[in-house]
């Protein structure tokens, strides 16, 4: 029995290994593409919601004007 053509496809071990590596790289690239497209769709949904809001809501004043003010706390010096 020959060691070069002992797999089901009748190709050498080197060619089979290259095809396996290519398949795994394409699988990983497709997962990454799905993740990127999912993030884009997630952001795009918020853009569409922003378009549907009335124009006056975009120019309204901040409902909590004191939320951006940071209070400073005086600390006592170490004794």
C-alpha cells in the first residue's frame, strides 16, 4: 500500500494539509465577517432610531444639567 495516496480524496498529505488550513482560515474569516456585519447592523439600528425621532428632541436642553458637574470633596491632611 502506498503512503502517498491513502486518504479518501486520493491526494498527497501535503495537499490535504494545505486544504485543511485553507478551510480553517476561511471559516475564521467568515466568523470575523459575521461579527463585523453584526456590529454594523447594531449601530445602524440606533442611527435609524435617531432619524425617526422628532427634530425638536435633538435641540432640547439637557434634562439633568447638574450631571456634568463633579463635586469636589475636601480631604483632611494626614495627622
